[in-house]
C-alpha cells in the first residue's frame, strides 16, 4: 500500500508555488496601523521632510519622531539646497531603530 502511494505521488503533477518579488508588497507585509519612526539629521545642513500636511523641519542632531506606515515614502528636501532630493522608504523594523538623514 505504501509503495502504491509513493508511486501515485510521483506521477501526479505537483503544484508549483511562485514567490512574489521582494519589491512587491504582499498583504502579509502591510501593517495597517502607523508605526513610530525616529529620524535624526546627520548632514550638518538644513533638512526637511515633505509631508502632505506641509514640510517638517529636521534640526541638526535632534531626534524627530513621526508616525508613518510600512511602505510609505518620506521625501527629504532642503529649503537652502535645491539639489537635495532623497527618498526614504519605511520598512518593517524601522520602528526599532534610528534612521539617519544625510
């Protein structure tokens, strides 16, 4: 009986599972509630975070905590230097660390 089961398992086509690419968010990785992200300006220059509600100043060397979602993009800009245009994507686990802005 066991041999018959092994034989049938070997001839029946198996199902193939395909993993989603790592840059595509899956439903399991989406966090519905906001997480607290701590940013610190390490550039020595003026930096700001562009939010929907307006720009938030990042004082040099001071921790700034904001609420965000996993997968959200924070835009780092400067009102004194137009060449500064960085994007910071919030990842799972960023709520447990300090993110440095350069």
